[in-house]
C-alpha cells in the first residue's frame, strides 16, 4: 500500500484503490509557467481541462500497474517454491516407458546374452563392449529418497540395483511399493552390510554378524537371496573380509567405475555433471539413497541415458547367477 500511495501522490489528488481515501495534494508542486531559460511543463496551458485529467488518470493507472508487477516480482524472490521430485513433475515433462512410448528407455538385453560371473577380485565394470549401464544405489538413510527412486523406476522403466543397509527403516516403510519391482527383477537388492561399518576395522565375528544379519533381513523382508553380490561400505575390503563374505555365499564384492558423488549433500547441478561424466557404456555407477537433491534431477539423468542410447541393467541382467 505504501507503493500505491507513492504512485498516487505523484499524480495528484487521486483516490487509492480499495481505501476510499484520497492522497493529499497540498504539497504538490505547481507546474511552472513558461519563462526564458526555464524548462516548461510537458503540458501547456491549453492542455489543462478534461483531456489533461484523462491523461493524468491514464498515467496513474499505468504507473500503478507497474508498481503491482514490481511487487509481485519481489514477492517471488522471497517465496521460492520447493523443487518438485520427478514423480511430482507435470505430466508433459514426466519421462515414460513401455512398448508404445516413443521415448522409452531401451529394454535390458535378452537373458541369453548373460555372461558368467567373473572369478576372483572385485567387480567394478561390466565386461565386454556394449551399451550397458548399471546404476547402483546404496544405503537408504532417507525413506523419502528410497520412495522417490522407486517411483522413478515405476515412471521410467529404469533398472536399478539397491545395495541395502537393513538398519534403516526406509526398507520396511517402502516395502509395499518396492516389493513388486523386486519381484519383477526391475530393481535388484544387494547386501551392503547391516549398519555400514568399515569392515576392515572389525574382527571376523563382527564382520560375519554384519553380513549375515543383513542377508537374513533381505530374505525375511523381501523373500529374496542377494547372493553373490555385496558392496563393502566405503569400498573397503581385504582378503580377511572377502573370506568371511564368501562363507555366506557373497563371492562378488561389487565396487564401481564412476559415482554421482552424492554420499553427502551436494548441488543438483554437480550431480548432473557427474552423471554426464560417468554415464558411459559398460559402467557401474554409484549413487546413494540418502539426500534429496538427486530426486530433483531424474529428468536430466534420463535425458543423458536416452541421448547416449544406453541400456540400463541390474547385475542379474548381465551375469548368470547360479546361487
């Protein structure tokens, strides 16, 4: 209202909309008369009258509209809407998949194309030459992020491998939504230990407890065995750790060849930069189910995958698994 009053005062004794009052004109400067060497008013004496009043009225309304627009713009700077998750995006912008979708993600390779599991050592890249991308996502600290990633898979058909820490409640809170995608094979679950310790710092009995407890959790909660794929927390493992894991049937420590670098909170732009760098053929890329920014860039991730004609896969899509 202060802005409107200022505009009204500039144009004289004019009523302020919505107030029923007028701005006083007693302090308004009078239009100077023509004098040599003095600038005159843009309105001559012949302009004073009904026509001048109408012009003043139009100038007042134009300035009032400009003030309103400026006020709305300032408010938008203060009230910044929350970023939408992929699932909340308008329908026209949502990536879709399916046999009739013109921009659907490529399907996984046929089962007959699977290859034997590598023997010995850690897995960090998909062997061979091709168009495969394994996006593997860890932990599950944030239940909303687990839910958003699962919705992302439902919306786009993207295939994912989740490396689970069973200690987090996100895995039971999202069970009903996640279980159908696990059953269909679109999302694969792997063992990431129960509570994410550095296994190289633990005695063998505690290593066994971490791996064994998480194994039982996955079987009881999702009805699946995650063997042979497991991911050591922080990527740290040694011969002693590998031997304990192998006793449970976890013979393939699964690392990565690229990362979204989102184990801590980083910007959305940086996540997209990392995807642009590491979404390449035959890569295993690491992400995390912990922080919200990644859920705001799902359309950009899909765009990179489509532009490069990559085929997203789970580990079970790639390897023959006889366990």
